[in-house]
C-alpha cells in the first residue's frame, strides 16, 4: 500500500471536493482569512483599551474607537460563524455523497475477485471506515486541515514578535508542546497497530446486522430460534469493536489531557517572565497587555497546531486505506476492446487453452492446464462431485475470474481483448445462489426500469420458464414487488418459483451463450425434466453449458464432461459414457436407482444419499 502524507491527501481530498462543489473553495478561503484575522483583532482590543486609559483619552473618543473596533470584530465574527457552519455542512455532503459515490463506483466496477475474496473485502471495509462518520477519515481531514494551516501561519506571525522581545518564552512554549506531540505519535502508532483487529470486528458486526435484518432470513430465524444467536453476535462484536475504539481514543485523550497539564506550567512560566520584564522596566503596561494577548494567542495557536496535526495524522491512516482500495487493480479490461456486436447473431465457439486458476490463500490450483473446445451451438454438460471445478470454470468463462495462466478464446479472440461490460453481454447465467432484489418481478427479470423494459418479452419468458400462470394470478401481475422491503404488498416466491424466475431472467437477456449452474435444485424430478425439455427446444441456436449433480440434464447434451480435481476424467455422449461403465455411469446408476418405480418404500442406500 502506498502511503501519502498529509499534504498529498489534502490535495486529493480538496480536488474531489472542488469537483463536487465549485463554490466550496471560495467559502473555505474566506473562512481561513477570517479565522486568522479575528484572533489578531481580539489580541489588540485589550491593548487598545489600556493604551487609551494610560494616555488619558476623552471618554467620547474612547467609546467611539472601542465601539468601532468591537463592531468590526462582531461583524467579522458573524460572517465567520455563518461561513464556518456552511463549510461544515458542505464537508458532510462531500464525504457522504462524493466519497461514498467513489467507493460505490469502485465496488460496482472492480473485478469480481476483488469483492469475493478476503483481501479485497478487507480493503473495502477499511475504505468504508474512512467515510462512515463525521469525525473520521475524509471529513475529519476536511474539518481539521484548515485549522492546521491557520495555526501554522498564526504561529509564524506571533513567534516572530515574541522572539524579538524574549526568545526564552518561545523555548518554554515549544518544549512542552513537543511532549504532547510525542504522545500523539504514540497514539497514532497504536491505532495503526490495532487497525486490522478493528476492521475484523467491524466486518463481523456488519455481517450479523445485515443478516439479522434480511427478510429472506426471517423464517429460519423464527423457526430455529436464531434470535438469541444473532443478538449475542451483535452484542459480542459491538463490545469488541467499541473496546478497540476506546483503547485507540484513550491514547489521544491522554495526549490531550497531558497538554492541559502542560499548558498550566507553560503559562505560569511565560507570565513570570513578562511580569519580571515589567518590574525591570523593559516593557510598559501597554506592551505587557499586548504581550499577554500574544502569549495567550500563541498558546492557542500552538495547541491548535499540535492537536490538528495529531488529528490529521489520525485521519491520514483512514484516507490512505480509502485510496488504497480506490486504486486497487481491477484485474479486468474496462477500456475499449474488440467489437462484441460481431457475435450478436452468430454461434459462439469457446476454447480454454492451458487455463490454470488458484484461489487466494490456497497452494493447489483448482484448475490446472485445462484445455477444452466447445463448438458453436453445442450443448455441454459438466458433471462431477462438489469441488471438481465446475463453477470455477463458469466464472472463468464469464469473466468473473481471470486465469492465472492460459487464455479463453471466443470465436478465436482472447476474452481479455473485450471490454468486460460488453463481454458480459455474451452470457445469460443462472448461478446456484439465487439473488433477487426488492423490485418488481418485471424489473428483476429485465434488470431495467419500467421505461426500458419490454413487457411483451417479460410475458414470453415467464411462460417459457413456467411462471406465467402464477404471475397472472397476482393483482399487480409482473408489477408485483418481491419482498416487502419497498412495497408492503410485496410477495415471497418459493424456492422452485425463484429458480424459474432466474431462468426467465436468463431468457430475457437472450445472450448467445446460456449457462445453467444447478438451475433446478429446488424442482421436483417431473418439473425438472419438463423444464429441461423446454430449454432443449429454446436453445437450438445457442451454445449451452449445463452444470448439475442431477444427471437428467445430460441426456440431450451433445457432450458430457465428467470433472474431478479440475481435470476432465471422462468425455463423451450419455450413451458413450454409459458404455464405458466408468465414474459417470456409476453416478447415473446410483441416481436412477433413487427414482426406480419398484423402490416403493423409498429406501435408498448410503451411496445414493451422498449424491
């Protein structure tokens, strides 16, 4: 991870802020000037009062001069308060909108591997930690950096005057501030040390909170009485998260407390030096009053500078995490690529050439030197036990994973030559994990708004997927919402109905390659067979890949591959593989035994249950 300093991050943050709101920089510049001028005027007011009294100015002139100065001070204070509030509000919007959009865009567009595996998810959660509240990361930097700059300029102005009077006062003030600065360094090191632990607690807490609130989990939570488990999980990780945060903040609180103690001794020493100078006749009462104001102001600048520097270093940790995720290699081609439209009305030939893939944190590749050619329009079945590499091959083919070695060719062109989002247009996929959104049935199928949805096609694919009759019975038909998170009249579909909905989604897309990864696991055998027969008719012109543990899908496929440990163990048609009497034949025999008519008692041997 590249580490950026305070000023590099300031340039990054304020450039983003300026792109979000062009007026922000002007408001900020005015507040910087006002916050520098107002304390200087406040320092002069008591000095002017003492000067006018000592020099016996008339009361009317006294009131007039003091009135003018106080009025100017009050007007500037009012303007500063108004603009500071406005800048603070803008800072919140910049953080919650601009930077949240950056994070969402990165998560939306980055390669799937960056959000599926632990390393990428950890980086994403750390990035979220930079924008999840008002006083961390980005917004903390926006609120603190102006104070840091003002304090630095104020210190230069005040110290130049103090040095001209008595250099030892500056030494006293700087010496004790250095101790506070070292304590802040210690606090930041501890925060960096515990950063991974804190992120782990935050990730687990977020998981428990999100899963506990999912409507789809409600039945299991109620039936299996999981409320206590979720409650204890949320309570446990809230406690761990809070405890770690408290330990981090305590180091900063201790540094601030020590600064309060140091400031007492610092002021006593500084005032003693000034009083001695008055008694020695080095300075008069007016100068003494002005110097007191300067010392007080210098202490304020010094405290603000020290505190703001510490807070900026604290914010820098989170901002570096944010930028680390934003700059994470996407591992995909998002630039212009070969024209995908050339394949729109063509049969797609797919070829795996020496493809290898290894999951993170594992030593053994799940796919190694894999070679396979699927002719255009061919129907291929991938079968094998769990962990054989079937779903991994699908994710490699669809561009969700990138090969460690080798390449995948689409009609002879490497898949990496295409823009990834155009490449996705080649595939209609139904994965094992069913994912629906709290939108309408039509929107779940089309993936688009109502204005961009072809409702005639929605009706067509619902019929082909075997869902039309069910949807027609609903008052709002295909405009019915799924779940009740958005619409209280929303419905929940059964597992089998959801699988049919996902099939309708794949049909609606009408991609040249259709991939069904365990698409019928929630269907009974008759419904499954009926559905496969429909798909056999619907996919005549498409290249189709079927993945299933149930072998009813394999009989109408042109080719069947039996996979084991990422390798092709057997290959051929259903008849050819049955004649070989190998592993495929054995698996088919076991499964067919389960459905035999003479198995009236439903007795299944141990091997059958395993499959």
